[in-house]
C-alpha cells in the first residue's frame, strides 16, 4: 500500500451507491496530520493519513496502542481538529466549517459510541436514546426509532435507568442513541472494550445488523480479532499511518496480520 492511494474497500460493492468513488464514501480523510505537544514532547499522532470509509459498510480499525486510532476517529467525526489535510463527511468538508456549522453537522450527520457508555444516569433508556434530538429540538422519526429499538432488542427495557441495565444493554442504549438521528456514519471507539464476551457479542451483532438491515455506516476501533471479524473490512493502523487493509476478515487472518504490524515496532503493544 503506497501513501498516495486512498485506503478504501473495493470489494464487490458499488450497489446502490453508483456514481463516483467519492459518493460511495460516507467519510474520508485526505492527507491528514495531527501533532500533539511541541519540542521534545511532540507526538505525531496522525502522519499524512488518507483513508475512505465506504457507505453502508462495517469497517474495523485495528492497530497497536498509541498508533493513532482514537485520534483518527475524533478527527474524522469533527470532535478534534487536524493540523493539515482535509476531512469530509459525505461531500461536506469538515475542515472548512466554523464552530457553529461543525456542531450542527456533528449533531445531524454523525453518531459516536465511546468505550465508557456515557449515559445520563437519571434518565431512562428511551430518554437517553432521544436526548440528543431533544436537545436539538427535533422530533424523532417514530418509525425509525421503532426500528432502532427493535434492532437493539431493548423494547422491554426502555423505562429502565442505566444502573438497572447490564453493561451490554447500556452499550446497546448508547448505540441506539448514536443511530437515533439516522446519522450518515457512526464512529465507535472500542465499544466492546468494557464488556464481557457475551455482552460484547450482543453489541457487535447489533452494530452489524444496523449495517446489514438498516444500511447504516459504522466504523469501529477494536483490539479484538473476533470483534473485527464481524466487519466487512479491517483497516490496520501503525505509527500514525494506515499500513494495510483486509476485506472479509476472519479472526485468524486478523491475528496473523496484527503480529506482523506489532513486530515492526510502532506504539506499545497491550
Ligand atoms: N491530548 C493529547 N495530548 C498529547 N498527546 C496525545 C493526546 N491524545 C493522544 N495523544 C498521543 O497521540 C498518540 C495516539 O493516541 P491515540 O489515543 O490516538 O492512540 P490509540 O491508537 O487510540 O491507542 P489505544 O489503542 O491505546 O486507545 C499517542 O502517542 C498518544 O499518547
Ligand atoms: Mg484509543
């Protein structure tokens, strides 16, 4: 993989998207760099990264700890700024928006799921799911909300508060919240990182169903080859750069590929 060619899933797709390759991408980064600190403390978190995320696909991002995965997600979701390069959500260039427009775009077009579920403890599951839209003064689309609630499998838990739910159920509420506004793309940063394997599997199958059945676009950072195997494509990250991609991953193939990346150095391995 050279630095100049975008890392995108080619695959057999193209259905429903047609048009130019850019239209088939829900989000893309062009030659983005992100540097933290300065002088001796300088860290190049993203080093000239060009990457495209296909619409209607489930993409996993993997790589050693400290390789820049979270930074990439934050920069592509408009939660953090880049030092150079351009970021697009659909055809809108994030890196040209003022704060007000960026906030609106993030609210309307982007969903985010964090490792810590970040639910409001005093609100019920349903109130948590609709909170971003309530704040924005928007009415949820009832049919869509029904679809999300059914896919998330929490219809009988909607009146429960987070403390009355299991970890997996709480994270499914967080996923439903990210999907409720029908965003163009959902970024999930280690969504199963705090879950046991059974709860993790619940969340993964929900994310996969949201792509397969609701035609959402999901990008997920994970350290777990089994979790990555749920995706349509894995993008491997090392030292602030994309180093490889793997369509139709299996846990075995992913594990094998990760060994190669970690033995080349890069960030610490955990
Ligand atoms: N706010 C910050 N200030 C300074 N350095 C930072 C900041 N955020 C991240 N970094 C550094 O940038 C690099 C990339 O961090 P990032 O969090 O993107 O890695 P990651 O791949 O998500 O790692 P992990 O798998 O451990 O979550 C690391 O060296 C990190 O220490
Ligand atoms: Mg991270």
